[in-house]
C-alpha cells in the first residue's frame, strides 16, 4: 500500500430542516491508502451516500478535515476543486449515466473535452478503454443498443479516461443481475490489481467480499472497519 489518497478527520455533516439541524455524519474519521479496495456498507439512512458525495467533492462537510491526494479540499477554490476532481477521481454510478444520443466512444471521451484534449487523442483513448473493458466491437454503438452490463462497462471506461488514482463506485451492480454483477466486480478486481484505489458503496455482502476492507456506517458513524478474508481468487 502507498500513501493516503483519502484522509478524513472529525467529519460532521448536518442539513437544515424545518425542525432544525439534522445530523447525517458524526465525527467520521477514515484513511484510505493508495491501492486499497474499500467497501462502504450500512443500512438506508446510515450516512454512507452522503459520505460518498463528500468524498467525490459533490458535497461539503459542515466541519472536519478532508484531504484528497494530499490536498485539503476546504482550501481549494471552485476551479481548483474541479481540476482536482477531474484528475484524481473516476465516478461509477448505479444508473450508468450515459448520454443516450452519443455513441459509446463519445460517452467515454466526454470528460476529456473539459481537459482540452484534442479530438483524435480523445477518440483513441476512448477506443483503448472500450477495448480494455471488452467492448472493442461497439465503439459506434448507442447506449440503448447494448445490455445493462455492457452499459456499466462503458461507464467504467469513462471513469478511467482521465487516468484517475481513485474510483468511487456507488452501488455499481445495483441494476444488474447477479451473474453480470460478478463480471463487473471481476473488472474492478482487475483495475485494483493495476494499482487503482477503489471505494465502493454496496448493501450486498457478496459484492463487498471483493474488497480488501469493509467500513460499516450506522446512524452517521463508522461502527466497524475491518479487513476482509477474500473468497474470490484473482
């Protein structure tokens, strides 16, 4: 394991409601080293989704410290934060979030537009990554012409296109049958072996078993953080 990609201390998050402040996260502390594969677990309302949004710099904590790739997120302006997020994090969501009127190649290449990458290089990197996830025959296909499992592979390719150090995956197998879900998790296993840090939210024990470590949330706190005896061979 390398240096810490994520370092969190004393994290709190509350939301304003008509009844006053509602605490969602309470004094959360966590470190994730480079190369780890961590599963975030917990029942609905435990705070895990809010925590993932903060990890992805999509939401801000009420108090506490969050360092991403060695930088204190609170000290970054909007442009610096967007640049750090673009270069450091790849996102994979349960709902795939592909643009329906764009080819798979263009969906994967999309994040590179915001980085100023030239068109030919964008397309080449997109094709290389689609081949990496087993979709080399589908560059010009549209999202509605492929299966859910294939759409999630496209989403993973898109998450990788900026060569991130960290992938944040929110219930990435939630819309897939169990066999297809295992195929997607085998792909995550492979990416992790290449050195990419993965933090994954799931409520499924068999999916979480792919991780090296499981972090359990309950009522806004981390109540368990333990190493996993992996059942799946490489």
